[in-house]
């Protein structure tokens, strides 16, 4: 029984290697037997046999001798891709590259190889041209190596349904330590977020990665809640009507770009003198006050009065901070 199991495992390993070699050959112009041998950690003789097996399976592998020699698949050969056009395939590849840039997962790299193998070599120049027309980069400007490590740890905890603990700083700069049942990771606007069930709050919560530190994936597992990530995201997007206010703002022309970056086009009216009138519904929260203060003297709050009073008080505190200098 053990011998049978071992033979089966060896067979599966060979099938995986043959498929991986085929994907490499379909994605690259030429690759040497030595490079294949080193990549798959097998002998050169094994690579020769593998290539012969691929040929016998009907995939036309051509061998070239010399210093620049190696193996490649005939230009016109491609795997059957059913109803996908070259443009559609390139869209998939662009999306996968964007994900891989943020989450360096081997599964994503393998999937890229498989999808890329659906592009015939004769189509690769056109695919490269299409690939240069759009780059999908989901890394926020301020993210770096730490974000990649955080995402890797969180994806591990999600896939293995293991609890994760971390220190967290709220939007009010209040520190706490959280233990969470992670549901999923979302990138929105300018940052990454973890959606999960917080054991401290006994409810679903959203945590911004830039405020998370000392992330640790615990050995304790959990049973995943029934709510889907889509439902959690929808729920997060719903605002309590009682917290919403109608802002009426008057902005100077020199902050038009910033205004149009944030507010919807239908919220902004350009005046004959170039200034901007803004009428928008927003949540009355501290981050909104700080955002409005960031416009400095280039924006005036006409309504509501209590928001204008808050901004005035903040500005006075800033003036007092520097009054002795």
C-alpha cells in the first residue's frame, strides 16, 4: 500500500512538473535545459525525458543547439482559450499583476503563468502593446515593505481561518489591542483594510492597515461567520442618516484640483469669477473637520454654522501654538 501511494505521489509530481515546463515554454522565447534543471531541481536527463513527453503529448517543442540554444514552442502554437479574446486575456493578466505587486503569492504567480500561456507567441507583441496601455497598481503611495508583510500575514490567517491579534490606533488616536476573526482584505481609496469579527467589540469591524502594528497570526482557529465580504463592504458603505450634514462651501480657484479630487462633479459649480460653490452631503466626523481645515484660507464654510465654528476653533489653536515664535 505504501509503495502504491509513493508511486502515485511521484506521478503527480511529474505531471505538475510537465505542466509547469509547458507554461514556461509558452511564456518565454527560449529556455535552456540547464535552467529548467536548476529551476525544478532535477537532473538534465530528467528534463530531456520531460521535454520528449511534452512532445509526445502533441505540444511542438523545438530544440536548438549552441551557446544560445535551448527549448521553445513553435510560434503559432497556443492552448485553446475558448471564447477569450487577446484583449480580454490581457485584462486578466493586468489585474493579476496588480494583485501580485501587493501580495507576492506564489499561487498568483502560477496563475499568471497559466493565463499567459493562453497567448500565442505570435500574439505576444500585440499583448505587450496592450499591456503598456494600462497598469493596475493597488499599492497606496505611502505603502512599503511593511504593508507587504502585513498583507502576507493576514492572507495566511484568512486562508487558514486562524485568529489574528494586533495593536490598533483608532481614528481618534486611541490605542487598543484587538483579536479578530479575519474575513477578508479590501483596498479602497488610499489604503488597505481588514474586514473581520472583533472579539473585543463582539461585532464586525473594519481596520485600516496603516493603523495596525505587531500583527501576529495565532494558532487558534475559528469557524467563519456566514456574512460574505460583499455584504460587509455594503454595510460599511451605509451611513446613518442622522450623522449626515449638508455642507455649503466657497472655494478659491487655486484649490480647484483638490476640490474636484474629492467632491463629485454634480456637487461643484464653477462661478463666473472662477471660484467654486460646493454643496455636498457628508458625515459629521472628525476626519471631515481636518480635511476642511487642510484647505486653509482657500475655502470658507458657509453652512452649517457649527462646522464653521469647529474650524475656527481649530485655526485659533494653531495660531496660539505659534504665537510665541
